[in-house]
C-alpha cells in the first residue's frame, strides 16, 4: 500500500482521518511544519527529512498539521495563550506581541 498524505483544515477533518485509519487498522504519523527535522544527505545518513525513528512506513498515513490554521487565543491580562495544532511559532509570537 502506498503512503497517503492527509492535510485537514479543521478538527473535524482530523477526526475523520483518525476514525478512518482506526477502522482500517493503519498507523498514523503526525507531521508538523518539519522545522525540527534533520537535513537529509550523506552526512546524516538520511534519505528523507524525517529522523529514521519518525519516518513513516509505506503503508502508514501521514497526517499533516500545516493547514490547521485556527487563530491563536490570547488574553494578555490572564497570562494565558492557547495555540492550536498547526500554529507556527511565528503566528504565536505575533499574537503574543500585541
């Protein structure tokens, strides 16, 4: 089975992917923006942007959070911020600077 990539845009989409994967007994790998993935190449011994322990097997589903763009919720007076899945560090920092 070929690897499948899903890029839901909201929590309902994530839930649908996970329900389908569970029903089909498929393993799911969650992938963010890839900012912490090692650089592939001969020196690293990697052939993809994922660390070997994180690299999905061909039969797995990759669930990307890159299209989950819900707003960061921040109430400065409460000293609380809620960053949803898929929020980039830049987006969070922009809201926190306000």
